C-alpha cells in the first residue's frame, strides 16, 4: 500500500467532500480516502500501487472539475 496527499484548490462543503470521497473510493485500487474536517483542502489517499498510480488518482480528481496537485512528490 502507498499513501499520497492531494491538495484541492476549491473549497468544498462537507456534503461535497463526502460525495467526492465516496466517488473516488469506487476507483480501482483505492483503499481509503481521508480528509480532516479542519483541513478540507488536503486529502490522504491510500492505494494499491500495483493497481493504480498517483497520476491516475490525481486524474480522477481533475476529471471531476477540481484543480488539485500532488503534495510532496
């Protein structure tokens, strides 16, 4: 398993954030998505690197119209 942190430029309300987490959790290889309520711009994604990549995960965010970047790469 691998973890990445993604910064989302948009401000999402709690229901939008939960919907995003739900949608992305359905993607192949994604095991967990976590966003702290006090830091909704940051999401930590745990994934199986044999199934998907950090670039694919970032593309999942941007394909939903979000402006996002990988942090720490």
